[in-house]
């Protein structure tokens, strides 16, 4: 009986180590975002209502690389017009990324995040009042952070809602 118990404990420990290694590898795939970024962003506030921003993103790993912390600030002149924070982790038991985002106005969402390719991710969420939002993040040929957002009222037809191009500082 002791041998079976010891074997079970050893097997469980080895699965935990393998799961943690997978989580570490998954989090390293987001390293291209780490750093301070600045550039231009455009957000649609409704049909024909475009907001242009000087966008700043500050991205850093926390908790020994287990969490990616992102803070975005968009300015119109000297005025802060947009402020949001997101946290990304990897759940080794679900084998997927988890993302939580908050805006300065108190709104928050649980978002999905999935890898589309090297240095290319999609994230998004359902809007509580109806509809969906999705964003694609990638590095362009100049090494800039390029992000494009789209809105859909039904998940079928998509409309442009956001775009930003940032340089690493």
C-alpha cells in the first residue's frame, strides 16, 4: 500500500511540473509585448464618431513571469481620455490563457486570449448588452505593436472599431 501511495504522489508531482513548464512556455510567447510603447490610436465611439489618441502601453511580467500586466493610457492633448488595465495568466489545468481587463470607468470583463501565430494573438469578449468585440495584436514589419479591433452585433458581420500602431521605447 505504501508503494502505491508513493507512486501516486510521484506521478501527481511530475504532472504538476509538466503543467508548470507548459504554462511558462505559454507566457514566454507574450514576451514580444513587454516594454513601454507609444504611438497613435483611433477608437470609434459610434457611427462616424472617431476619437484619436496618443496611446501609451506599459507591459511587464509580474509574479516571476506567471502574469503579464498591461496598462494602457490614451491622451487627447494633455487630457487622459482612456485608461485600462489587463492581466493575462495561463491556466495549466484548462490549458489556455485567461485574461481580465478593467477600465477606469469601473467596467471590467473576462476576455479570451488565443494565439494565432508567432507574435500574433487575438483577444475579445462578449458585450453584456449584446454584441462582441475582438482585437488582433501582432508585430508589423517595422517591429511595431499593431492592434486592430472590430465590433459585431451578432458574431457574423464585423465593423472596424479600433486601431493602434505603437513604437517600443
